[in-house]
C-alpha cells in the first residue's frame, strides 16, 4: 500500500512555511507605516472618559472581537459592536465620550460606512483600521491605522489571510501600548481574570486556600509512631508540634525519612522532639497566595503555618 501522507507531507509543510513567510512580511511592513496617527489614537483613548468600541464586518469583525477582548482585559474598557446590529438599534449604546474603532480592509464595507453620519453627528472620535488610506472610511476618520499588505497568503488572493493577520497585530500593538501607558501591572490583569491561575496567585489570600479546622497537633514527648499516625491522618504530609508556651515546630514526612536514615531501627525509640524543626516559616492571615508561593520557592519548602496574630489557624500548601 502506498503511504500517501508520507509522499505528500513535504509539499504540505512547504505550503505552510510559505504562508508563514508571507504573513511575517505583512506584519514586518506595519512598522514602516506607523506615524503620528497611531500616537494620536493612543492618546485619545487614554484621555477618553468613555469606552473603546470596536466594529467590523465578516472576517474583520472576528478580528475586531479579539481586539476588543484584548483591550478589555488589559485595562481599556472595550466591547465589540456588529455593524449590522449597530445600524438597527445598537447605536443607542454609543455615547459621545466613546472612541469608535472601525475595521474594514477595503475601507468601503457598506455596513461600516453607513455608520459614519451617526458617528459624526454624535461627536465620536473615530479610528479607522484599513488597508486603503484613500477609502471613504479612512478619509472620514480622525486617525487612520494603515494595515496594507503586499499580498494575501491565499494563492487566489481572495481569502483574507495576511490582511487579517496584520489587522490583529495592529490591534495587539494598540493594546500593549495602552497597557504600558497605563502602567498596567500583573495584579491589574489578575483582577480581570479571577478564574485563571494568575488570578488565584495574585488575588487570593492564604486564608482562602489553607487547611484549617482540626490540625495534626502532637506533643514534643510523643513517640514517633504517634507522630507518623498524625501525619497519615491529616493528609498534609506533616505534624505540628507546640513547643513551650509560645513556640512551634513541624515534622514532615521528609523529616521522618531522614530520621530513618539517621537512627535506623532505633527511630521508633525516639520522640517528636528528636525530629522536629523548630520555628518553621510562617505567614499571617492576609498574605497573598503569590507572596506565599514565592516565599516557599525561596525557602524550598512545601508548607507554611498560617497565623492570625499569635493564633495558629491553618496550613497553606502548594
């Protein structure tokens, strides 16, 4: 049997590499066409008391949705508006303070051009993203961001490929520039992404994720077998030792293993005090999960005791 996939695979890969090359050239060409209009668009969005509304039809609309989502998640209040829905009532959501970003590679998309009289009358600052500086949309705009490309990656020069890639890159450039201008920090990003791992690390506090309630407490004089039973029952991988009136220590399962290496068969004649690590690293209620994790990585430990003032309230683990 002839292996068709193996025979054709080199041609497929060559085609893909050609697409990458053409689209990379399209993006590389954007920088040479950036001018003061890009600066003006950024400055006006920064000064605006409204939202940044992104609008586009067809493939441009799909790219516009991504641009609006990126803006919104990086500190610029933004949403996408479909031009057809806008023309049939959604323009009621557009206030004079809003910046309107209209995307049309030709600059002549009928559904987008139809919105120009309203935007003019409403006093909106209009940013056009198109590949035709002489188009109706570009000439009507306050700022024009040029996304011209020499050719599409599509061999028929019909399907938007290089042009949509260039438009997406221009939107990313706009969003990243605004981020830097706003001094947008990781904790700001986390506020808009509370469900992600970054949101957990930066927004959550140790008391939200610690194990509290009944903790595996043992006494200094307890035998090692009792300590092992306490570690096993807790599923935390450690036991906590109260030392004196106000001191604390811990014994981890790793400490037990090291005790076996040190004492051998005599381990079970030892007491908790022989294995415990005094003054373990601790944090207080209110500590961010991010800070706790950094501390644990620095100390090369996997658990922290959590205190509320002088009271032990839980154990935080990775």
